[in-house]
C-alpha cells in the first residue's frame, strides 16, 4: 500500500505541470471562444446604440431648427417689437398647427412674462386664455435660458408632463434694431420619438433604453432611477461616457448623448445615455456551450497527458530498477574492496604493532637490564660517597672541637675543601644518573602495568599544578621574571582511562614548555603557559577529550618539528636534556590512552600541543 501511495504521489506531481498548462489553455480557449460567440451580439448592441443616437439626434436637430426659425422669423420679430399679441398669436398658432408634436409654443418677453401661448388641446391647436398665461415664478425652467445668445437654440432637461416626457427648447427674438424682445419657447412631446426608439430591435437584445441626465428611464417604464437599481453601472456611465459592463444579469453597452447643438449652451447641458443590454438568458447558453467544449477538450488533453506520464513513469521505473541493480553490484564490489583494504590495513597495522612491540620489548629488556646493572654499582658508589662526606665532616668538626687552639695548616684546609667539593660533584652526578635511569624505566613501562579507573579531569589537573608549583617557583627565581601557569577548570569532564599516563603527559608538556619556550629570551610580563580542555562530540564516533597545552614563547624551529617525538632527540644535550619526555607523551597518548598528540608552532609565536583521546580508553 505504501508503494502504491508513493507511486500515486509521483504521478500526481508529474501531472501537476500538465494540469496547470491544460487549465491555462482551456481558460484562454474558453475566453476566446466565448468572445467569438459574443462578437455578433456586441456588434448588434453597438448598431442599436448608433441607430438610437442617430434617430434622437435627427429629432432634436429638427426641433432646434424649428426654434431657430421661429426666433429669426420676421413676423414674430415685428410682433414682438410692437408688442402685438394678436399678430404673435396668429404666427404661433399657425406654426403649432403645422407641427402637431409641439405641445406648446410660447412667446416670453424680455421681462420673463409669458405673453402668448399656442397649445394643443384634444388634438386642436388653440391660443391659451390670457388668464392662464404663466408668470415667471411658474416657469422655473427659465433659469436655463438666462444667457441665451443670438441665433442659439438651447434645451432644458427632460420633463414629465402629465405622464408624458417633454423637452423645451428656446431661441431669442430680436427686432430690426437688434434689441432683445424675449424668446420663443417650444415644448416638444417626445412620446412619438420614444415609440420609434422602442421599435428599434435586434435578435437576442433587450429593447434600447434612454436615460436622462438624472438616470431616469425615458424610453421604458422604470419606477426607480438607474442610480438606485444599478449604482455601479450608473457611476461607470458617468465616468466614461461610452463603454460596456458585464455582470451576472448580462452585458450592457452604453453611450452618452448631448441633446443640443454645438455652441456655448452645450457647456451647460448634461448628457443623456443610451443603453443596449444583452440579457443573461442570451449570454448563459453561449457560456455553457463554450464551457462544455473547452472542458471536454481539457479532459481529453488531461487523459492523454496521464497516459503519456504513466508510460514515461513505467520506463523510469525500469531504468531505476536497472540502475539499482547496477548500484547494488557496485556497492557489493566497493564493500568487498573496502573489506579487503581494511583487512590489509589491519594486517599492516598489526605488523607495525608487532614490530613496535618487539622493539619496545627489546628496548624494555635492554633498559631494564642496563638499569639493573647500573643501579648496583651506582648504589655502592653513592653509599661510599655519602659515607666519605659524612666522615670528612666528622673529622673537620673533631679538629675544630679539640680545644688545642692550634689552627690547621693551609694545605690541609685546601685538601679538605677540595675533597668536600669533589664529593659534592660525585653526589650530584650520581643523582643525575639516577634520574636518567628512572626515565629509562618509564620508557620501558608496559601498558598493562598502569592502573585504569574512572576519574575527574579537573582533580587530575589540580594535582599536576601542585606537583609543578616548586618547579615554577624555581624557574621564576632563576629567570628573575614570572611565568604564569593558567589551567582552565575542567568541571564535569569524567574519563574511564589511565590517570597516571595522562597526568604524566600533561606534566611533561608543561615541563617541556618551562624548559624550552622562554629560554634565551628576556622575561616579559605576559609570559604564560595555558592548559585548556573541552569535550568534542562526534556523530557515530566516541566522544573525545581535547586537551591543549599552549605557551606564548619563542616557538619551535620548523626543521625540528618532525623529530620532536623521536626517542632521545633533544636540543639540550649536555645541559640536562634526555629526549625522553615528548617521546613518553607520544607513547602514552597513542599506545596507552588510545588517541594522538599534535603540535602547532611558528617561530616567535609560541607553541600549542593538542592531545585528543577518547573519554573511554580502548
């Protein structure tokens, strides 16, 4: 089951790019296909808008020409100049009868009073009674004509008069002398125009709609303004004037229209808006068909991609199986080679160990025999020297205490002093010889002869510091300058190893630094020897103790570094050096403690010995 799940996961990951590409292509194809199917509807909507604009523009242009004709009529100008209401009434009545779609034609004088009005009543053109003539307060739309210019026809916003939409247009009247005599105002009934707009039709589109500047429907009956029914569409129409919008209810195409002739008055006129709608009932089937076609194509493409992916995956699994077999064979050969090399290396190491053990055994036997043979005569000589020294001191005291008062002759005194000096030299030489023999015995020490136990490193370092305290004091006295030994605390570091050899290593390294690091150099205030320790954790390997003994002395000559661990190699031959100390350190670290010792030094920059041993000795 786990393998099957892994295989399905791999197939899913392989199919993911295909699905993304197929999905993207399907989406783009759907948009393109739907766009092609909607293109005829868009064209019909634009055509419908153009027809509505052309029809309305023609109607308003005719109305504007009528107002200009009346405003520039000689008869009307003469009647207005003479204040002849009868002649004005005849002229307006005649024109009203000629244009039955003009609901009213009125003359308003320069003071804003309505002087004559011809109107249609029940299909008849009649003059209004003088008592029904309107005063300026009854005509708020006069404010739109305050700044009429000569030979200008200006429209007011659409009005709803008794359920019928009407439009007023005015043109100024001047007499022969160029004096303003008021204006002629035509109130035009738009019901016939709206009926003609309603008859404009296109397959799949809703009837063309006309909205006034306030968003109220003119060509159809809508109880609420467009701002209340679709505020977003209304705001878009006002912001852009011409364009389209798509939504859940279909697609809308709109275009603004200025109901006036070009001129100064156009700036004060707010536009109307024509709207052609493609209903959702028309768009939805096209969307569904396009979606089914593109979805089916995407499904077929996904199935083809799946088949191709599975075939490639099968080929990959076969290739992986062959590669796994090849790698297994290669690993088996590598393991066999590594095992053979490891066996060879173990044989070499065993051979080297046997040779080294044989040499050390021979050296141990030789050193033990030499030490044994030398200890006996040296012991006898030492006893004799000490006896002679004691008796010489007794003789001298007895001569001084005889009470004769006779002083010893000078040659006798010199003889006694020379004998005393000679005996001191013999005693010092014997001590030096005994020290060398003890070092030889340490060189021959067998690992089985030392004790292994659990111990704390911090306690061992404190013991080493106490043992070296007299030597440090003697070095300070001889150098007339301080050498500071700083041993960092090693709290919490416990070992299962050989404390004797480890202590001997630390003691020998510090003693070696005291002997060589600051030799032939003037004392400095910061002369120091530092001992640091830490635990180094290793994955898959035993934890190691890293112990460093470093000084800031004169360093070691690079030519001498390869030989410093050789037995009996020393740079102080004849000055107390035996060449055994660092060899013992190397022997204890590698043969007893199971680790190694490294040295890093640069002339003039001090020296650092690094001891790396396992916390649990082998």
